[in-house]
């Protein structure tokens, strides 16, 4: 095996947390400076789109980043890329709809990176289509990931976020929940997706009230249309209709949303950006 620079610790493969064993291969890549120096972030859905761009942005700011998703090869590649740019990343393969895996991802983050300051609940799926005659497995998938996955990751992370907010380094910690414009406005053809994102907003506001006095900031990010793989999972007949409505507008890039998240988590301790709606300029609804 070729010699690795010091900043690369064993990095043959992503750290699989689909079981609880400690002997999995892992990817740990070291490190840089910036506004989030000494902070540790965990980003769910880091294997593509907004999550991938957010992981890059937080690493650029100096955070060590735990990358969580199911596609191990993508996480590995991103961890190596972040490492080569002088950052530090830990690739953790997990399906966050399984509570044990969400919990294990948080536990491995603490074990490998030492703390947790920022949780970005980004993993999500948008299976659009009319309510009438919908395949109800699509509803199950959206509820399982957009709501339960977010709840499990948040529950597992909160003790560590509360502890991080009390120590001297930043004196504050962050839960960033990626919701949607669909979390503010329900539309036909997006009933259960909207249900899930309205739920994210409601849960976020309740949590905010519970923990804000202890300096855990809770934020919702509500993107409009972003060019990512999200639309690829929509049934073809529905996808055609929904992509048509965005055909003539310049959609957001994943990096635009990552910029918003970067902004939220780099505010001074006394500033909490609780809600941020980010649409393409040309998007009307
Ligand atoms: N794109 C938009 O227009 C838009 C607009 C508003 C809001 N959003 C929200 O933005 C978030 C990110 O979406 P995106 O647009 O970046 O789409 P994306 O590229 O499809 O990203 C979704 C991410 O979630 C991960 N994921 C899926 N199932 C998972 C599971 N069971 N456990 C762990 N990770 C899982 C995927 O990775 P694996 O498949 O590797 O697990 C992927 O990394 C979602 O919450 C979405 O609702 C997107």
C-alpha cells in the first residue's frame, strides 16, 4: 500500500455503522482552520446534493465532518476529497430510518471525532404525486426518512449538542433541519411530502423553545427548487409534470443552500437564524 501523508488515517473504506461493532474500516481525513475550527459537524444525506455541498462548506470552515448516508462509495470519495483539501472527514454508512443505525452514527462521531457541535438533518426524499391512488409505500418512505430519521438523529445527538453548548470553545451548538418551501405551503401533488416538511418545521419550533436558553440553536432551512438527485426518485409520469414547472427557471445549485447553512452556523453566539427560505429568484410559488 502506498505511504499516506500523516493527515490520512486508515481510509480504505467508509465506516459501516449498520452494526454496532467497533472493528469496521473507517475513513478519517484531517484538518484545516476557519470559523468552525475545533467544531465537529454531522451531516445526514452527505452522499449527494445539498448534504454533500454542506459537508464541503463546513469542512472549508474548519469543522471536522461526519458524513452519513447509505452509499458508502460516495461517502468515501467525499472524505478523501475533503482530506486532500486539508479538511477532516469521517465517512459513516448508515440508514437513519433505523434508529439503531442513526444512534450508532452519532456514537461513532463522538468516538472518532471527540464531540458534536452541529447536526445537519438533511437526508430526505420527495416522492411527489396525487394522494388519490398513491402507492402508500412512497408515503411510508417519506415519513420514515423525512420525519423518523430526523427524529432519531436529533434524539441521539441532543445530549452531545447540549454538552458542546456548555463548553468554552463556541459556547453554542446547532441543529439545522433541512425542510422545504413545501414545509410552508401545501400544494396539490405534494401532500405527504408537505406533511413531512410541515412536521419538520413544527418539531423544530418545539425543540427550539426547549433548548434555546441552553444555547442550542435550532434552524430550519426551506429551499425552493434545487438541482439535485431528489427528482430522480419521483415516478416518471409524475416527474415529467413536476420538472416541467421548473423547466424555464434557473434552479438553485446545492452549493447555494450549503451557503445558507454555512451562514446560519457561523453567526455569533447571540444570533440565532431560526428560519431561512431560499428560492430561485424566478420561482413564484
Ligand atoms: N432538491 C430540492 O429541490 C429540494 C428542495 C427543498 C428541500 N429539499 C430537501 O433537501 C434535502 C436533501 O435533498 P437533495 O435535494 O440534496 O437530494 P439528494 O441529492 O437526493 O440527497 C438526498 C440524500 O439523502 C440520503 N438518504 C436517502 N435515504 C437515506 C437513509 N435512509 N439514510 C441516510 N441517508 C439517506 C441520500 O443518500 P443515500 O442514498 O446514499 O443514502 C442522499 O445523500 C432533503 O431533505 C430534501 O427534502 C430539496
